[in-house]
C-alpha cells in the first residue's frame, strides 16, 4: 500500500466522503428473546433483519453489546438497527450481563463473566437459520470496548470489529488521566449507570424514559426479576473512590483492579485473533487518541485508526484554527457509510488485504488528511523554555522562578474533551483561553515567521518546588491569533505522586511514561525541587505565520478534576526558569 504524508483527497479511506452508500432495505420487526449462558444467566437480545426476510434468508450479522439498554419500551427499533439493517445486515443488539433487561449483576466494566458471554452470543448467532456464520462487532464508547473484547475471545465467526471512540486503557484515558481523578466523568457516569440498572433514564428534554424494552410475553415480570438481580451490584462510584493507583483493588469490585478491564492489557490476545479493526477517535475526546495510538503500536491486527477533529462519538467537528462553518469531511453520515464498506470488506475476506495497518489523521488549521504507516511521524524536536517576563523562548534565559498559589475553586469550561465523554453529542468549544489567566501562569512566544506544523506528542519538563507532598499539574498548549485570542490545541496532566518515569514502558517512544503503580509512588518533598516530565495528549496542528505559541500552567480544574491534595492548604508552587528550568519539546514536521 502506497502511503503519503499529505493525502488530502476526499477518498482517503477508500470511500467518496462527500456522499453516502445506498440503503436499499427496509427495517423489519424486532424480535426480542433471552439466550441462556453457561451458568444459566439469561442475556436479553434484540434481532433485526430486513423487511420481507423469511426464517432462512441468510444475512451477515452486526453484533452490538451495550451497557446502555438495547432498546426502549414501546419503540420499534434502536439506533444500531436504523443505521445498519437498511444496508442488508442482520443486527443483534444485546444488554450486557447485569444491565438492561438481562439477568445477572454488573460489578464493574467488562468483568470476565460479561466478556465470556460474547463467545456464547456469537455461538448463538452462528446457529440461527438466517445467519451466514459471519459477524462483525460494532459500537460506540462502552459498546466499542465490548467490540474489542469480542476480538479477545478469538471466535472463528468474528470477521472484524469497528470500535468507535474507545477508552483503550480506562485508567489513563478516561477516569484517571495522568493519575488525577476525573470527578466529572466518574461521578456523572456512575450515577447514570446506576439509574439505568434501576430502569431509570432521564431524557435530554427532562422527561423520564418509559424504561428498557422488555422481553417476551411475560416481559414485565421477567424485567422485574432481572432488575432485582441488578440491585446486587454496589454503586460503581464506591470502587472508583478506592482507587489512587492502577493496581488498587477495590473491595466493591471483588478485588479486581482496573487492569482487569483494560483492553490494553489483552493486546496480545487480540493480536493473536488477527481480527481486522477500524477504529475512530477524536483529537477532542478525552484520551481516546492516545489509547488508539497505543492500539496501533501494541497490536499486530490489520487496522485503520482514523483520528479526526471530533468530540466523543464523532458527530461534531471542531477545528479552532479554521473559520467557523468551514466544511470538514468525513461528516457523521459518511463516517458510518465508511463503516458499512469496512464491514462488507470483512465479510468478503478482503479487509486485511485492502487496509494493511495505517493511521489516517487530520491536521488542524491545514484541514488536510494524512496517512502514515508508523507512529510517531518523523519529526524534529523543538524546545521552548518558559522564560522570565512570561515569555516562551528558544533559549532558557536567566535563572529564577515564577510562583503560583493553587486555587482549588478554579474551574474550566464544561464543553471540553472531558465533558464530551459523558455527553456524546456535546459541541466541544474551548473559546478564548485568556479568561483563565488570572489564576494560571502563561508563557507566550513571538509571532511565527512561517507556518509551523506540530504532529505527535508534546513533552513537558517541569522543575517545581511545592509546599505539599502531592499535587495536580495541568499544562495547556495554545495558539494565539494576531488579535490576541488564545485557542486551545491540547493539554496534559500528571499527579505528582506518579512522577517516576517508567523507563521500560512499551510506549516509551511516545515520550515519558508512568506506571501508576503503588510501588512506584514518589511523593514530593515539600520545599525541595523535583522534576515532573510527561507527554501531552497527541495533536496535529498547522499554525499559520503570525500566530504565537502559548503554554499555560495550572494546579487545579474543579470543573473536571479532583483537587490534589484533597484536604489541607492548597499547594504554593515555584516553577523554576533558566537552563535547568521548565520547558516544552514540540514535535515539528519540517516542510
């Protein structure tokens, strides 16, 4: 496959991205049923096929296993069936064990009993008279993670997966980025799923949903029995509250750690399956890009990793370096048209041959799609020092320090990369970042004399002295327009106790990594200087000449993250300047 670093045609993914595939089939009626698992627990499934199919009309199948209800009472369909059945597929959507109308209990994300069920659901599909024996796993967010775990099962019927906007490692990419609790996601998500397990969902209009779709002629009675079983599960929040380190084992999770439900930890088993994969992620969706770059590096499967300027779910594009309203392809509709094409390639046995293993990524500002067969792309590291006078310079300048009194009341915007993880469909918008300057330290460079492309992982090096033994260190990379408006590009964060660099990390080529293990904890010593070095979330952006780079340092963001430390006086910080002071290394793509 010939790869180009600057592929900009709208057919970059092998599809006319300005159009959509034909959808010649009408949606047939839903069939709801229970399928018993090896231990007698019954899993609720909905089966959708094209209108007019008889019992023996053969169809390839798309399988979705969800934690968010497979359907709503009184509704004739669901989003997955509406999307995929018109393209000629059978679609099976299941409530994961202990959720929706399924029996059992759900102790934590993708517990082993839940993921083992996927093999049995695949067995059931293969045994149906309408099945060709071929299945592709599909999903968004949690359901994308279940698609990944279908591949881990290495089932012969599974011909491919399409995970959209996954948290490849839930500790680092979602719930504890940089080891800092994302309280917004933790608390909101935990509350929402506990309500779902009580058959409660509040809709966007404030009205209460009728509840999950029951199963069978005694559907209400069966549902009531299933819901009683769901009550056995302790609130997920209780487990998260017992986690500081990645290897912590909350009692409410039965002693499981977050390693147990990390796709990253089973990368070798997924690789052995050889399952072709098409994964979509967004520059402005939590840590999903970092996770899928790790997927690309850690798995040998044939795969497309597609990184766009999207929120969680991909239904909103955000490019702060381009004029509002500038068209960005692929659109939401054509993303799904491409998924249909990929599924067809999987069913035809052509996916591995046609796609190879590549990353397609969008460069902000330039508005161009590029393709690479390796990551990180070849780049020149360019160092910028946080210098005196709030300047960002290529030389360190004189020694000294800047001080920051951490304000635990300081928040940030709600329409962020983290907010969209809960509210899929949220329009990410960071606005003008200068509004937060009063309680942060900002360092700004001189106007660029030529366009500058940053692609890869920025790396920050902080030399800091604190009055406390722990803290949250937040770093933002921004682009300042000629009119002074400062635009968000990316960010990184690290909890100080996790600062020890993991030199043997399999992902060390991306920059300094951290294990987040108890044994590697290194608290700060109050009054003594310490080094914190870490990567920011990856980005690709082309800044026009005349723009300026800006780096901003903060010690709190109560809108999203927990305050560290949680009690006592907030830290007073000294960020050291000069030859041994603070700097950021940027990956620059030379023209």
